C-alpha cells in the first residue's frame, strides 16, 4: 500500500476533531476519547487505502498519497469514515455527532450506518444525500446528488465504476450495471440499467445511451 502523508500528525487530527465536536455539541454526553482515537486511527488507514487508487493531483504529494484536513472533499470523506467507525463500535452518540458535524460543515447527508465502498470520491458534495443503497468500488459522487428509496423502502444497487454527476437523482429499485454514468440533473426511478451506459434526462422521459468513454479512469488508477 502506498504511504500516506497527513497535513497534520494523526494525534493533532484527533484533537482537532475532538475540539470541533465539543464546540458544536456542548451537551453533557461526553466523548469517549479512547473510542475516538481508535476511530480516527482506523479512518486514517481507510483513507490511506482509498487514496492510493485516486488519480487526482490534490490527493498525491510526491510519490505518496496526501490527506489535507483543510481540503473539504478530503475532510468530508474522513468524517464519514470516522462516523462509520464509531457506528461499528456501537457508539451511536459519537457516530451521530460526527454525522451531524459532516452535515453542518459540508452539507452532505451520508449517514453513519451506510456502507460506502473502499474506493470512492466526494467531489464538493454540497447538498448530497446518500441513502442506504448497495455501493461498489470506484464510486464518484458530485454535489446535489440524491440516492434514495421509494415508499416501499427499496434502494438502488450499484455495480463497480459509477459516476453520479451534479444534481442527479436515483430512487428505488434500480439494478445498475458496471461503468455507469448518471448525467447532471438526470433522474431514475425503479429502473434497471445494463453495463456501460449513460443516463440523461428525467424519468420517465430519460434516455439510456452507450457509455463509450472510460471516464472513471479520470478519477481512479484502474
């Protein structure tokens, strides 16, 4: 695995996050510092693994991957990881605070219990809502994206290599193939899509086109 450089040492990253949590949630529910430390450490490992596949300039420094706590996309991904780690440790108070901190800072609703893949990217994800869908590796999510369910509680199921462009929506029982692009402002509801397709337009008047370009390689080393 490629080395990861941090903009600040891991202990300082944990202390920064602890300060942000205490300032934004001045309640009597104390943060378990041991749990927070473990969650941050595990999240740094997950960031290291995720970033090693990213092929964008802001994610590398020399021959190493690079995490910058002052880069909004980096920090939004980090907050999701830490909230998910807290959830996996059954600390739902900490998980909830981290989820709300991410929502407050970056306007993203990525609930702590959803299972995002090992390799994904947030691209200035203001206004994005990610529901409890099934996600696979090499996922790219832009701003204003909605992934949600119908009243029946069914969510989309994605395959590998998915790009969800800005202000797009995908709702309900959608079985999505590999190498999929949901175009800007496009929408899908309860619709299956085969491999190597691009969806444009709004359901039910959308169009499904062939995906002739390997745009996912602009983001990840595949």
